[in-house]
């Protein structure tokens, strides 16, 4: 009550003022936009690196089935016999070390 007399309005009225609401929505949208941008950059970068690494190793990125022995289709994609995913696998880029005999 003393605060209301000193300021001239109640704290609840101040929280519902248009200026306070505009500030809240501005900060919420700005923070959400920045966090969404950072999240999307991190997730997409990690996903593309994982796909590239698995296809170089001769594995299907969707199910980890060996696809390096499969023949590519006419469009250049290798279809995984396990899950049906189609991936562009560069032939001869297997990362396994060669055995020296």
C-alpha cells in the first residue's frame, strides 16, 4: 500500500502497461531468434559432418548398414538394402586402413 501511494499506481498495473509488454515481447523475440539461429547452425553443421563421415566410411548414415559394396543407381545414389535410404557415396574413399602383407 505504501508503494502504491509513493508511486501513484500499483505494481500490477505497471506490469500490464503497454510499454512493459512491448519490452517483454521485444526481448523474447530477440532472444528466441538468436537462440534459434545458434541452434540451427550447430545442429545442421553436426548433421552434415556425420553424414559425410559415415558415407566416407561406407556406412549408411540412417542405419549404419554397410553400403560400400552396393552398386550405385543410375542417378548416382547408392540405395541402402536395409532401410532404403539413398546416399551419394564416392567410390574408393573408404577410410579403413589397408592391411600390409
